């Protein structure tokens, strides 16, 4: 639901990956963003209207993304898809981060646009400490990009796990992701992503902000 820049880009990407896609938008002109090569269905209407959803094939849908420009519309449509039609994979884009957190805790996966953009900008402007990239619905477990003291570089990546108890989920190196093993050595410029308990985040930040202790 929603054929703006995000919705159209998502629709084309899903189709390119081999999925069949139906796109709902109130404005027929919005479908022009899909381009002439888009082969999916386009339905003009309100994305939480049940007749419109049925026309789009909601009863057989494997996934539903609500990415219109309205928080209320997105969350309402996502709830209808999840609760009435039992769509297994549902996500809603929410601009208000406080709302997004509430719905996430209610079990409705959300992408908080403002919060995500703020995090992305902050990690470039002030790279100290960790920046949250994902958290589970309870808020207990987080995936964070962490900032390392320069003396960590040149040492084994798994030394982070020994020192902090956090798990190194992956490393972004020269724009590509890699999963570290016992032979992986940290290199300057690496972006290190760890999973940790929210309660331990400050401790992990503090340990990684200083040079590692090596026995």
C-alpha cells in the first residue's frame, strides 16, 4: 500500500526478485513511478478498504507492506492484513518513533522513518558509542553498530565477544558484509555490528571505547 518513492522502489525490487506484486494507491498518477516494465497489478483505492484489499489479492498474500505517507493509514492497513487476513509477513512504515515503538511492542513490525534517518545521520556525525539498528519486539535484544577504540584494529574480531559478552553478528568491510570466524582480524574502517542485551549496552560501549585488555 502506497506508491511513493519507497513503495514504488520496493514493488520493483520485489518483482525483480521473482515475486508477484500488487500495488494500492489512492492516486492513479502515482503508478507512473513503477515504470513501463512493471508487470504487477495496480489498484486505485484506500489501502485498508476490505474490497480494495480483496481485489489486490490479500487472501493469498504472503506479505503486506504499508508505506503510504500516513501513519494512521499504515497501521490500520497493517492490522487488517495481519488480524483479518492472517498475512504472515506484515510491516508498516511509521514516521512517529514513539508510535512505532508502541506498535512494535504490540507485535506489528514497524520501520520508524524519522528514527532510522536520525540514527543514520548520527552515526556519521558522532560515531562514538553504539547506534541501534534493530531490536526485538520486547526491546531486550538489540543489533547495534559499535564504535571501537583504534587499538582494537589489528586484533581478532572474536576478541570483542570475549571482552564484552556481546556477539559479533557481522562486519561491513569496504561496503560488503562478512560474518567473522576465528581467523578474522579487525581492519581500520570496519563497521562492526553486534547483538547485545539492552541492559548491557552501556557496559559494552565502555569496554570498546578503550584499548583491549589482552592476557
